[in-house]
């Protein structure tokens, strides 16, 4: 097997492992901020250990970088809490699909950050995403679980462009990917610490079942998946990685069907296909940044 072929297998396995996150989040008997706290903390320990073993660990260089890491970690914490909230109140399919509405917002924010001119296709993509959301919930009602799931999912996705752009501007060129991920995860865990302390859940150990699921979430579905993702980047273009990682939605929905017997409705399928198609289309275009796939992968952790 060539290096490129092996890298392609690795990124598909990473996407498959990421696909388990939604179903696992659905069945873990903890609230969203508890899930994110344990997942992020465990993953940070794993990645810091890897960085030290590879002798590539770099301490945070200055207070400005620490402030940037903290801002990104805060946005990541909000992103994942909202994502798991979406999955909890609605379905895995709704949570995954609506989170992937973010490429359209990314287009508009990139135009603002980097002074890029918007094109007609950018507006077509935006309209297509709105049509996809309409199919998910044609009768929008805040008391409806599906509508609530859409709001949480879209809000979770809205965090991603800000995280990516702040990271690009301030962090990406000064630290390796292991340290970036470990610091962001660790600080996100610290940010959520007061919340788990306040609700008393820190002093109540999860059940053995939930503890096993949390270890799987933090170590295998985050830490190990991250290792595969980083290895794949060495031999694949950002575009290929980005397109493959969009398949997380497909894998997640299929896994929810197999593990939870969660059959998506006709509207979820139609709306999901529209939104995922837009995400794939934007990954294929990728005219602004060849490293778009790398940015997506950074978020998946």
C-alpha cells in the first residue's frame, strides 16, 4: 500500500470515528457540558502525552497567545455543548446536518477577514442551505424538539468559522498541531470546570457504562482519531481531507441507524442531502484556502 493510499484509509477511519461522537453523545446519561468537560480533558491528556513523546511539545510563548488559546477554547466549548444539546433534544441526524451549515457562514466571514470579493455562487450556497433547513423543519416552532435541535445545531456550526479564522490569524504558524489541539482541549476543560463544579456533577462519578463511553469519546474517538487525521495530512491535500471529513455526517447518520435504530425522516434525508451537498461543493471549490480541509479537521477534535 502506498503512503497516499494508507493516508486515505487513515482519514476515512478518522471520519468514521468522528461519526461515532453523535450517537455516543446521544446515549451518554450526562448533560452536554459534563460530556464536553470529560471528553476534552481526557483528550488533552492523551495529546499532551503524544506531544511529549514526540519531543515536539512547546510551551505557550506569551500572554497574548494564552489569551488567544483561551478565546478559541471558549468558542470550542460552546460549539460542542451546543452540538450535544442539539443531539440530545432532537436526533443525531439533525445535530450533524445543521452543524455543517457553517461553510456558508465561513464564506462571508472570510470575505470580511481577508477582503475577498463574494461571488454569485456564494449566495447560491447560502440560499441552498436555507432551503435545506426549511426541509428539516417546514413549520418552525420553538416548542418543537426538531426546531430546538436545528437552532442548537446551527448555533454550534456558527462557532466554527470564528474558531478557524482566529486560529489562522494568531496561532497556526507558531505552534504544531499537537500542541494546538492539546492546549485548546485542556483550556476548554478548565472553562467548563466551574459548571460541573456548580451543578455538583464533579463529585458524582459517572456510572461504569457512562465512564466507559466517556473514555471512548475522549481517548479513541478524539485522541486516536486526531492521530490518524494528523498522519493523513502529510500525504493528502487539504481539499481531499476536507471532502472526506464531510462524510462524518453520513457515517454518523448510518451509525445512529445501526446503533440506536434512529431512522431519519424523509424531510431529514432531503434537507440533509441539500446541506451536505453544499458542504461538499464548498470543499471542492476551496478557491480561498487550499488548507480548508485542515481547518475542518482541527475542529473535529
